[in-house]
C-alpha cells in the first residue's frame, strides 16, 4: 500500500470514528429524552393531573377518541402499560443502534459484539413493528371496554409505519448476517497469510 493510499485510508477511518462518536452521543441524548417523555406520558395517562397531562386532554387509539377523565382508572392503566411497552421497545431499538455506533467508533467493524448489536437492532425493529400492529386492536378494546355491548370497538389498521419498521428490521437482520459472513471470510483470509 502506497503512502498516499495509506493517508486516504486514515482519513476515511478518522471520518468513521468522528461520525460514529457524534451519532453515539446524539442517540444517547435522544434516548434520555425518550425516557423522560415515556415516563411523563405513561404516568400522565395512568394518573392524569394538571402537572403532566390533564384529565380534560383527549386520548385516541386508532379511530376512538376519549377524554382521559372519562376513562375508568383500570382502563387508563391498561393503556399506559401499552404506552410503556411501546417506549420500552423504542428504547431497546435505540440502545442497540447506539451500541453499533459505539463499536464503529472503536473500529470494531466485525467483532462479535458489533454483529450481535446489528442483529439485535433488527430483531427489536421487527418486534416493535409487530407490537405496533397489535397495539391498535388491544388499545381500542381497552379504551372502549366500559361502553355498553354494541358500542365497543376493535380497530385493526396497517399503515406505512409498521411496514417500514418491519422491512428495516429485516434489512438489519440481513445486514447482520452479511457482516458475520464477511467476518468469517476475513478470519479465513488471515489464517492463510
């Protein structure tokens, strides 16, 4: 490798380290905001008050909308559990992508931990897509459970969000498998040298 090629390679690696470090901290900051927002929303739905989310605020699941104060406490707790699960899944996705950036910052492109984080990122995206798909029917049942029979609803919907997260999750799984194969090939090549 010539000195010019070596210098170009070092520039690329430095750029990868810098962007990865920036993204690691950006994702960390976003995760902290999501934790606070998740707690406020989850607690605010379960226990509406004037400090966080007022009882006069409306809440909707799929096509059903109600004021929080009109929803019985048990049902609000059920809806807040759904919200907590959704935030937990988003945090799991975010944590794994943060770990990928952290490993890239350390130049660990083909380490088992990097591959595990890429794979986990894909799995959590798929889990989130499936949860997002089933949360609307479950949420609509919980939200209208106190209505008289015949007025209760079950809303089932499929939108671009679920499809996007499912496809992106599958892509990340595939990317993780490809990285694993590349790591095995690189390891075999090192053994021949």
